[in-house]
C-alpha cells in the first residue's frame, strides 16, 4: 500500500487543537520566577500533545519538546513569526536535557 502523506489535510484538525502564542504572559513569567526559586518545580508541566503556533498547515514544521513548562516556553518564545506545530512529549515533567540523559520513555 502506497500512502500519500503530502495530501493529508490538517486544517480541520488544526481548529480543534490548542493554539499557543510565542509571547509569554505575565503568568508565564511569574511561574518561571517561582520555579527558579524552587517552588513547586515538579508540578511545572504542560499537557503532552500537539499544539499549533501561528497558522500552521499540513506542510509546516513540527518542533518537539518535553512537557516541562520551562522547556516548552523556551521553544515557543523562539518561534515568534513561525507557523508550525509543537509536539509535546510526556517526559514526566523533566526538561529535555535531563530526559535525554536519563532515557525517559
């Protein structure tokens, strides 16, 4: 069976997915300060899944990150002006660097 993945339409899917902004809110900034102070660091997570940033299409890039919110926020703030997808993997709230080193599933 030969599947043609280039013609898959994600537009209906995109409207049902969470959309995030590249601009961090005051709540995001305050959360960063709190976590940097060591307060509730283990609970600073993003739900795993697929997120839209900008106006992505079926040919937009997919960026992959951990579900630790500091990793997620660092990625999305650097995607200002980019139309793409962010795939958040469940790393149990561990950042990208540590999850890769600890071989988290």
